């Protein structure tokens, strides 16, 4: 479960970095880049919450 929790954090960070880079590179008008990074962040958050709850249930 620890790896799943880290995967969630990595997905959130990648999504945030893509959003910041797209802003500075001028890609913020592209719905594909913005939507993709938003979906990545949401999926990462869901995975992180799921992994955290599974770890709590074991204790």
C-alpha cells in the first residue's frame, strides 16, 4: 500500500508541474493539456485517499 500512496503523490505532483509549465509555455489555451493535468491530479488524489484508508484499516 505504501507504493500506491506514493503513486498518488507522484500523480498529483506531475499534474501540478504540467499545469505550471503549460502556463509559462503558453499552452494554457489548450484544453487537452489542462484537462489531462487536472484528471491526473484528481486520479492521484483518489489513489492517495484510497491507499491511506486501506493503511488505516490494517492498523
